[in-house]
C-alpha cells in the first residue's frame, strides 16, 4: 500500500526526532523545517487553484467535505488567507 503525503511527512519528522545526537537531531530538524517552508508557497497556491476548480461545480460546504475542512476554511483558502 502506498503511503499518503501526510504519512511521509510524519515519518520524516519521526526520523529526525529519533536521531540520538542532539546536534545532529537539531540539524536534521532544521533541514526538515526549511524544506517544508520552501515548498509551502507552492502547496498553498496549488490548493487555492484546486479549491477554485472545485468551486466551479460545488458549494463551499461540499468542497469542505471533499477536502476535509470547514466551509469557512474553504472561503479563507479561496481568498488566500
């Protein structure tokens, strides 16, 4: 069975946290956090575009159900908040 993106991120975090040496653990955590920060704008932009596509055919409530957030959060995503 293929891992979900969420599972992969959580596993990467657990791997960094499991490093025994404090300096190496801190370095790995910093690299992990930097990597997430670097891709965050692209992830947010893609999610906003996907929400816009879904909104062409669905209500805020339905889009919220489809992506696992509240209808209020869908509105916020659409406004890039």
